[in-house]
C-alpha cells in the first residue's frame, strides 16, 4: 500500500476512483411506472460500502481504492509490449497539470528508484480498473492485440472468466495477482477507456486522520456489466441515473458523501451516454482539476468551499484546520455573490451553489437547491 504523502496528523494516500456510466437497455415492465423515467439516458454504478468500514461506512460511492506499488510496477511493461509502449502507451499527449494548491510532498509509494516504472496517469488507471474488479467483479480489459487509443464509442466490459471468485480472492490478498490475471486472459487493462474527470482531496475534519488524494476517471459502457459485490468492502450496489441517485439520497435510501453528490449532480448535465462520451473525448487534453475542499463551520451548519468561491483561501494552514464563523449559514449565503460551495444542512441534505464559470472545458453542476420541505 502507498505510504503517507505528508508527515503530520493526517495520513495521506493516493487513490483512484472510476465513474462507470452505462447505457440502459433493460426493458420496462408492463405495469405503469410509479414515477416518470429519468431524463438522463444512462445509469451510474454506485457501490454500497460495508457499515463496518472505517472510512465512509455505509456510503454509496463509485468503485475505487488506494494506489498500490503493484499498479505502477515495471512488470506491466512486458504485458503491454509489443503493441503498447512507453512513455504514453497510446494515451496521447500528457494532459496539463492543474492546480498547484495544495502542495503535498511527493514520496514514492514503492521504492526509492522510479526507473522503469509506469507513468502516474497509467498507474492510476490500472489502480481504478483493478479496484473495479476487486469490489464489483467488473473487468475493464481489452485483448493485448487491440489498437491503443480511445474507442469511437462506449465499450463493453469483459465477460467474467471461470474461477472469478478465486481470482478476486488472490488479487485482494496481493494486488500483483491482477497482472497475472491479465496475462492469463491475454488482455491489458483498458486504460484508454478511462477519461480524466476530476481529483478530490479529503478535507480536514476534527477526529479524522485518514485522507486521500483521489483521481476520478469516467468510463462509458454500452450496457451494464454484471456486478458481483465482494461482500467484504462492498455489500450492495445499484445502477441509478443522476436524478434517481439524487432522489434516493434526499429520501434517505442511500447516503452520498459530498464529492460523490457533487459528481452525480455534475453528470446530470448530460442527456445521453453518447453526449457524455463525446464530451470526454473533446476535453481529453485538458487534464483534471484538483480540489481540496475547505470546511467552513457556521453557527448552524457546514459549508464545503471549493476553488473559485469568494471565501476560498489557498492557504496551507487549512490542510490541518477549519474555518469558522459565528454567523448562520443563511447569513453567509445572503452576504456572498461568488459561490462554488456545497452547503451541508444534515447527513441527507446538501445544496450546491455555483456562480463561477467552469474551467478547462469542463462542466460544473447547476445550482442544486433542495426544497425547504426537506429541512
């Protein structure tokens, strides 16, 4: 597992998460639906974490986990060869780096010598693909002889191989077995199907020391693959459109942490899977934004401030501290004009306020203000 990124109270780890967006061809039942179908023509895979997990217990999240030394091992070079070669393995030019704040010391996750290991953006993609397999049994692989580069349209997950459970158990014990599984299937991780989407750093909260710098990728699939929760970290799952996931969250059927809620609401901008896939291809070279939310405690709630908000301060002091005010949330909102924030009223009620322009050809969520009846 990766070592700390920064000495001190918080233990930082690098991680990768994958937003799986799938077309939806399941036939409707003959009985009239109780509510109209969602506007979006695709579904997102949300995994329910075990209530016994130490981090975000019981939450519905996208598949993902911590970057392991095995994900960036030089042993992958032999599997990718001779069809895909370093330094970019057919991924195209490296995207621009975005957002220098916050600066976290870059310590190696495996050993002191990086010679021959994979570039970080390749390693993070391998990590995300591996975690999708470990947690959900979804294999995002392609034959080794396939041409590199993104497909012109959404792809398909690989059919589960015989002995799926045994392979998953091996990979869970030792991530190096994921390379052996790929070699056994004569496949490589489909790193080309994963598009840069966003990056989130865990904000500081009192009483927590486990924090992550997580790269979020987006992958479009023509149809939903079968999902097999590992029943250890993951105890359930659902395929939901962005609007369905929002409604399930507000009705307290599921709990979405703020970053996942933000991304679900961002994805509500897209009417179809093809629109979403074209959007990802169109901004492939823009890279991803890297955000550390800063927590503002008000007299009656909590506000997650994001870059661009008029109250956001790029100050390293907030790596290990909160902002606070004696004013109520409503007062803070009335006084401001330039917003990029998530207002948290309780565990199942967030408002998103965005008045800033999006950057780097990305989209931000539209203002998502919940009816007062939910309060």
